[in-house]
């Protein structure tokens, strides 16, 4: 499904739960006829569901649209403005759940206080994900993010006897999966395939256990 640039202006109307054509029209400043056309294009493109005249969206649907725009050449800066961290975390969690992972979001660890954005657990291994909703990336900034995520993972392990965990950084956009200190840096549009291959590639990753 291909979207046009003016779809960016409608992203604020893509909210979890049900929304009527009238409410979507008020949020996005489109008339109701145009709003219905836009909502139908999302629905027919596999984004959201529909019961009568109400359209229902999941927490990751806004980011799915944004990724499509990025992949079709729209400027990352403009797309990122329309997103927030909840959109990013929502899609990450949704992908894990679709692949039969148990999922926790925004887990708070104490002494010292740390927060883990998303945790996916399956087959005795926990994937601890830091979702970076950044417009630009540098090696230095990613290296610092990796260092902090390794610390969070070690603290999680210390408080979870018998656990095995792998720190992961998910990013909004980059060309391919890279590694820093054996921690995978995964662009969100490749996250699904990364999860599919996760267990086959564990030996390449910074696996932490007690």
C-alpha cells in the first residue's frame, strides 16, 4: 500500500480504539467525505478494522503508516514529528505478541531506578528492547545507548534468578541491522524478520545470564 504525503497530516487521528468519521474529521481538519475516503484507504490497505461506520486501530498502526512513508522516500524529519515514543513501543510489542512472545512494557527496576521499554520472553530467553525514537543517529549516540541497555539488562538479570536476556536497540530508521558490542541495532521495519531469526543468531549476540 502506498500513501501520499498529505497522509502525514492525518496521523494524529490514528489512535488506539474506535473512531468515527466525524471525530476523525475534527481531529485531522478534513471534511467528512474526505475523512471517510482516507479511513477506507487505511482499512483496505490492511491497517485497522471496521464495524459499521466506526474504524478501529491498534497501538502500532500509526507507525506502520509512518514506516511506509519513509520507505517511499518521505523525509524522516517530517515523518518523525508526527510520531511519539508510544507509537514506536506499541508496534514493537505488537510484533513480539504476534510471534507468541510474552510481552511487558515499561518495566521499572529499582535500586538504581531504570526503565526497560519492551521485554519479550519466549523459550526461556528475554529480549530487552530500548526503543530509540530519534531523527538522527551517530555511532557515539548509539554506543552510549548500547552501554546503558547492557546495564539495564544486567540489573534485570540480577533481579530475575535463572533468567537469560539479550539487550536490543530498536531504531526508527537506518539501512540495516548492525551490532555494537554484540548488541543488535535493529531498524523497526526489519524488526519482524529479526525476531524470526532471533534464536538462530543468539551466538552472535551479547547474551547475559546469572
